[in-house]
């Protein structure tokens, strides 16, 4: 039977009595009373009550108010036990509820105090309440342990009320915050039990007996500062009566035999990037929004505010007190204002409830309470470990936070003291312990460190320690990169950043900062933090150039130059700067006789010269590296061979490049992945080998094989080391090859991934490259309206940076768009410039396509001329045929079937439009049985469509008789079959190995002769 004011209520029998007489009340009113009782003194909203009493029904609010009024009338003088909380709901005051059978059967007849009423729900602690109740059921003493402000008192209150509601056990809640001695503790207990002041010993014995036999749940709140007294008291109670139940809250455990401990952790916080709806389900966010909206009803209702609230909770490590204090500031500053000021959280997080203890009214006061309980060595250690932002080890503590004379025993004892008092989190990975401070705790430790004048000395130690550890074993970055074999060597990347920033600050040590940067940049690259690596290396180099000679060793200088050069291409800096940096590395390495850095510099120069499309220079560097690699490991030889093969491909020697690359892939596939990555270069040759083979397969007219190679080029990109490898292979291989092979869906997927990566990593160069690819995708899908307006700015930015790697297709697209806008002179000039540059620097692999595009511009110009300009039109057509024939000839020399097909299709279309179908048929006959006509590649589809048109316009006999006779034309459009080979390009030539074409094949590159011939006959 439950006593609620003057009412005796049995919820099991649904019966209410008053003064021994049964009272009649409506079923809905009874259900409302039960719902309020089951809430254990917490506020129930109107919606919660209606859902419990009228489940699944739509009920007007006035019906609820009628039943509440009936209950209050029945309670009579106790009507105020049902309170209305404006804007929130109703509650049944817990102090007015008792279990009729809960009076102690024996012992002094002293009235037990009621637990404090619960004025707000406890968010996110349902599991902890159940665990606490279970521990209290199984043992006499449970201590809730946790950091200040983590919610120990609130948890104890709700658990005590829940136990009272379930078992009827009375609750004696005793606040020990103002106690400072054993006598003070006993005085507070006596006051709570209303014991008279008598002889101290007699009172103590009587008090112990009363507590032991009361049958109540004794809650001792905030016992950490009198922990020894509390431990003796509780142990004495357990000795007198093993059925006693004691619940203690403290920042450290009692350490007595009968005790079980519940360590309270912070509230769970969501990871970044979740949708607003998902964020609302996380306890920390729910608490923040609940407290903020209690003070400002309309705040934090939009998605951005909810996301900011989640970020605040993460930065406060889910600490409930800090979250509540931050939420209280929302009414003044708004959510964004609070988020922007969290770097000064000790000053921001003030203004707690007036009813709260003083140490819970500000975050700083909470830490002051704990700090005051520490002994001197523990205080010293605590404030000094504030320099660590992430997990740290025992070795790190000894190196940074201790003095030379401090013994290991003192360090161990102090760490134990900090952990015991919940100021330090201890985490385990197998047998190894690491330590971590919450952000709030670290902020307070740094404040104390600053107050003691130790900031400079500790920061300097921290920086030297970080440099040493990075150089010894590498650093495991927070985002999940490789890890050292020994956990003792793992450190936080944030610690390295903090040390770096301090070194270059006004009171720092720039020389040591440059040295640290030399160690750090490699770790940043390993972590795929390319943009950050670039910026930190750039700044360190600027400082290095101002230091006296000899301030930093040559290895550090080479590391910084190499890291800067490796990254600035992707982030969008001038490629020429990268080349100068690599030349600086090469010179330093040669003087120092550092073989590894010589190799690294030659690789960097090869890569940079390819980026500016200077293929001839890249061949020279690849050859030099090949000679250097012969003195080293076999994997270096494989890398050099693959580099040379890539350069040969860019030079137009596709067959030779293909053979070399396939051989390299076979050899590299037999190596362990770690060996194949070529060590300090950070290069996986399988990526660019398969990527180049994909492009060659496309050039050779093998779309299916090309797409297989695309996937093979993506496979080696490790999840823990995605950039810049992933963006490079997506931009230069995956997207363009998928486009040209007709797999538009795959191209769109690859492009979406590319854009996501470059946005995340701030790769300006690849961002412009992606925009150019996007224009090509739209053009292929039939949307050409804004092509030129979008393509031009991105292409110009690439060229301005010196970035010319694989941009010839974009130049072709822009020229086609210019021609489509009837801007023929601009289109021709752009292509002429690209052709000249390609010939000058040996970038021949796209040269046939540039020549074809130049011919197409001339054809479009001819079509645009009216009938009155017959002579000009004829001249344009002649020029067009010359360029298209030149493109086919050069494509044949390179073995680039797809380039030859494109030029042949344009020329055949021209013949068809001139009603010369037979010539068109003969021109296309050379591709019989050469291509898979079922391929979705746009060029092959175009070939099929054109053949379909031609089949209805030309008799078979005509096609058969014309086939052997047509291959190339002279300036007048006449067939060149049967003419002396020398008259074609004024250079030595030999017949083509392709049977039946009658097309001559130059022995050497004919680009210079093409230029000469075209300039003579067309310009």
C-alpha cells in the first residue's frame, strides 16, 4: 500500500482508501495518478501522460486537466502534492509519497529525512540507474565514482527515488560537501536524523545503531574530501548490519572490502557528419537542447544549430555540467556564439543554478575543488601533463612533466592519485596503459601551468620529446594511419601540432621548430594530410631561410623541401616552384652522398616535369634514376623502369611502354605490398603502372580491357593512405577513360568521388581538373550550353599554375566549344599553340588528337562559309584534310587506334557529306575486325552509325573496288596511293604493314614534317 498524502493507494488492486474508507475515482484519473507515481518525482509532460493513459488516441488537453482537478480534490489538504510546472507538465512531489510498510521495525523512533525532490529528468542515464540498483540489490555499499560535474549526485538521487518507488525503502540523503572532519560528518548525520546533542561517544553509538537498523538507503553525497572518514563510517555500519544499503558519490572510491564501484562516464556524443535527426537521439545533445530551450524556448531549432550543439558537446567531452553551463549561455550568446568561444571555456562556462553547490556553479570551481585535494607532487604532475592534447604514455610523462631528481615511485604514485580522483583517464590497449585528459581538464591544467610560470619550459620539453619520438618510430595520426609496433611509441598528431605552433610563436624556438617540422612533414604525408603538410613545410622553409647557417642539419632541410615539393602541385601552387625545390634536394643529396634522397629528388623531378608536360625532360630524369637505381635495391630498379615506360607512353611509344609496364606489374605483384611501395618515396608503382596501361588500352581501341585496368589502378590505393594517390588516379585515369569508353555511370561515380576528395583535402589543382572533366561529361551527355563558360576559367587556372598533365583533351573540348560559337580563329590559335608545345616538349601521346581537332575546326569553318566564299571554303576543306590525314598517319605510327579512328570518322563524314560515300567506305574499311563493335565507346558507336548510313548509299561492289585505293590524300584531295613515298612528307618512308591500305609509314616521328606541310598548304 502506497501512502500519497492522506490517501492509501494500491496500484496492484486499483484501490484508493482514505481514513479506512474506499474512495471512488475514474479509471483515467487513477491511471494518471499511477503514471505520476511511476515517474519517481520527475516531471511528466502532458504528451507523456496522454500517451500513457490514452495510447493511440487523439485527446483534447482539457480532458487531462479535468482528471488532474479530480485528483487534487480527492487529496484535499494535500492537493499541492500534484504540481503544475509551467510549460513542461506535472509532477507528484516525491516527499509526499511513502510506502506504508516502510517504517523501521526496531531501533530508535527517529523520523527519516526524505530525499530531495527530483525537479528534472535524468537524460541518458537509464542504463546506469539500472546497473546501480542491481549493485545495491547485490551488495551493501556502492560508490559512484567520476570526475567533477559528470552527474554523480543526479544519478544517486534518481537511483534512490527509483529504489524507494520499487521496494518502499526509505531514503536518507546526506550532503557532505560542508563537512571537513570526522566530527563534522557525524554532526551532519545527527542533524539529518534529528538526534539530540549528547555525549559524543553515546551519540555516535546511538547514531550508528539507528543507521544500521533503520532499513533505509543511506546516500552520502560528495564524500571525496572526507573519504577516509566516510570509509570508516560505512565499514562500521556494514559490520553492525550486513543488510544495510549505502550509496556514496565521490571522485574516488572508498576502497573498503564491501564496496562495489560504478565509474560514471561522460554522456555519449555523436560523431561528426550525422544528420540533424540522428543527432537528436544522442544523450549529450538532448541534454544541451533541453537545458538551452528551458531558458530560450525558440533556440536551436534549425539543422545548423543542432549540428553546432553536437559539436559543442563533442568539444566538452560529454561532461554534463559543462554541457549545462554551455547551454545556459545560449540564451545570451546563441548556439553559434557559444561554439565560437569554447577555446576559453573556463571563462565561458559559469553561471550555474543558484541552488547548486558553489563548485558546480562554474567549471573552474569544479576543478579547483579537485585540485585542492591533491598533494604537492600530484599538483606538479597534473599541471605539466596539460601540454598533451591526446593520449600519452608513461615515458612521455617522465620526459616532459618530471624533474631530474623525481623518483619513478613518486611519478607512479602521482599518476595513481590523479586517476583515483578522476582527473586523469587511464586507457588500455592490451597490457599497455595510456593516459588522457579531457579538453576541459586540460584547459584547467594549462591555466595552472601558466600561473606557475612553467609554460615555456614545459612547451620546450614537449616539443623536443615529440621530435624525438617522431624520428624514432613515426607517429600514429588521429585519423587512423599506420601505427608503430610498440604502443609506447604512439603519440597524438594533435600533440605534434601544438608543439609546432608553439615553436613558431612569439616566445617559441624557431630553430627547434624547423627541426620538428622536418620530422613532422613525413607523418602528415603518411596521414594523407597533404594541404596541412604543404602549409607547415612552406612556413618552416621560410623560417629556415632566415636562420644562420648550420642551425638545422641537411637531412631536415631535404625533408622539408621534398615534402613541400610533393604537395604543392596538388594544393594548386606553381609547379615551377616544385621543380626548384626538387633541384635543391638533389644538390643537397649529391653533396651529402645521400642515395635515398638522390632517388627521391629524381623521382620528384620526373613527376614534376611530367606535370608541366615536358616529356623529354622526364625521360632524362627517368634514365638518370635508372642508372642510380642499379646501385641500390631491385624495387628501385623496377620503379625507375616503370617511370621510363610512362614517359615513353607520353612520348607516343605506346607498344614499347606497354611491354615495359606489363613486365613491371608482373614483377611488382610478386612483392610484398610494403616492399612494392618503394619506401620513403610514398609511391605505389602499381597505381601509375595500371593507370597508364588503362590509357594505352583505350588508345589501342580496347575499351573493356581499359576499364579492367582502371579498376586495377584503384585497387592498390590503401584506405589508410588515400591521398594524393586517389585524386590523381581518379582525375587522370578513371574518369577520362570511363568517359571515352562510354561508361557514363562509372565516370559520374568516379567524378563524384574525385570532387568529394578534392573538396575535403582542398586540392585546388585537382578541383579545377574535376571541373574540366565535369564539362566533358555534360558535353558527352548532350548538355553543351554552358560548356565554354565553365571550361575556360578552370583550364586557364591550370595553365597559369603550369599544370599541363593530360590537359590536351580539355584544350580540344574548349576549341570545339569555340568553334561551335563560330570563334574559329581563337579555336585554331589555341590548337596551334598546343600542337607546337607538344612537339617542342615531346608530349606526343595526344598530338594526333590535337591535329584531328585542328582539322575539325577547319571543316566547321568551311561549313560556316556561304556559297559566295567558294575559294575560301575550298581552302579550309583542303587544310582540314591535311590535318586529318596527318592525325591518322601519326596515330598509325604510335599504334593509337582510337586516335586514328576519330580522324578517319571525321574525314569519312566529310566525304559522305560531299556525296563521296565510296571514299568514306574505303577509309573506314581499315578498321574491319579491328574493334569490338558491341562496345559502348562513343567512337565505336559513331563508327557503327556511320557505316549504317554508308551501307544504304554505296553498292557493295563499289565499296570493294574502292577499298584498296584510299588511305590518305594530298593537298588537293587526291589519293596518295601509288605516289612515291618521298612526296608525302619530304622525308624517308616505308609502306605500312597494314595490308590493303596503301598507306606509307614514316620511319621516324613525322611531327616536324607535318608542321611544315600544313604550314605550307594551309596557313
